[in-house]
C-alpha cells in the first residue's frame, strides 16, 4: 500500500526542499492508530517546518502538518475503530512526529479527539489549531468573568488565523468586537466577520511611559505580544483579562506590574499543544456550537499538497489571511 505525502528533505549546507512523494505504508512512524487523512491546514509553525525547520524539526526526511482530520483506517486502541472520524491538533505532531501533509498518518490514540457532531473533517480544518486556540482563549476569558455587555473585547492580529476565528466567534456570541490590524485593506473582511470597530495597529504599537491609561477593554484575545500586549494591559478595565495566544510582535514584554496591582488585570496564557484531553473535547464542542461556519467559510483558502511550499513562505511573511484548508488528495 502506498500514499502521497509532502516530504521535506535536508540537503547540503542545511538547505531544505519540500516535494510531494509516494511512500510505502511501512514508512509511517510508530503509533497505535492509522488515519486516512482527508484535510489539513496551514499554521505559522507549518511555515517554519516547511522551510528552515525553525528548531522544531529534529529529524529528516519529515512530513509537516500540525493538524489533520480524517477517518480511522486501523486501530490497536479500543477507543477508536475503523470508520471513526477524528481530529488531531498539537502534541508536536508535524514537528517531531510526522504530521498531516499526507494521505495517511499514524499516531498515538491519546493525541486524537473524536470529531464533534455538527462538524465535517473539512470544517474542522477550517478551524484547526488556530480556531481551537481562539476558542480556548474565549473560554478562559469567560471562566474569568467575561460576559456579553461588559464592553468592547479587543482582538489583536485580527486578520490572522487565530484572530479571524476569535473575531467571528466572539461576535456570534454577542460580544462587541474591536479588531486590530495593520492592513487597512482588511477592514471589510473583519467587519464581515462581525467586528464593530477597526483599530489601526499604529494606535497600539508603541509603548507609553504611563503604566495605566483609560479603562477601555472588557477583555482581549492577543495574538501579537511584545509592545502591543504591554500597551493593552494598561488599557484593560478593572478585573478584566487578556488571553495571550501568540507573539507575532515579539516575545519580550516591556510592561510593568501596575495593571495587575491597581486594576486586578489578569494575563492568561493559552496553550493548545499540550492541552489536556477533557478541555480539548470541551473546546471542540464549543467550536461546533459557537463558531459560525458560514463566516468561517468566507475566510477559507483551499489548497493542495503542492501549494504548501509557497504558502508556507507566505505565512511567515504575514501574507496569508484567514484559514487555509488543505485537501491532501488534491
């Protein structure tokens, strides 16, 4: 038996090349569940793994793809049987373990989640790690007291994958969303997703000497980090929370502790890679219920395996809007 996969090879002088190849089934890594992959998607990490590796890939040849959805083909674990629909995100699959840019994947059963009722394998990959992270962030904000009617909820990096899903889901849940973007041409796109206000990135891009500014935001999903996160912390309402999901603007945080001490602001770290099974299931159930799939479809860019090297370079440069859904058979 054979399958097609996008294989990254390491060449001389550390250069990498990615090419669609046909492999034998016995090339698959160890695992107790074999999945016939139907769809995958593209994330920033995938862009790194398709190119330099970004320190994430340990061994070549390698098959990237940190997300996939498909149908169980064979299973040595009682929790899954042939024909079951499943989703995988995280667990360093696509980084240290072969991932979803292939027609087949073999993984540990512990890494899988049953496909929630109401989602298809394609719609699950329109959500993917980015959308799951967005929902985990929303859940964390709500667990810390955020409810509709509290005021505006800020989403930074709103035109990216996490930001797009967060904007659409928050608006669908009745929140008043203020979307931050550095690309003015994305304003209509974000408004269509449900944003009530567009905030130009330059308004928040610089730190200020004042540790506190006017109380403005009832909550925030932050995909940028760096100076913007520091600035936003000083603008949060009393007792409000920021869910930090990314570092597109840098890993340093040039902030003070004043917002935490004088306003009781909460900074919540959101990890989707090693998220426990129970919370993953809860988040995927919320995705199926609370993410408007018609809005999600509007942000989808379809792709095949052969398109991924170019798309991987583009996402590293901020050139991909919304979500890429990869049909691995195309």
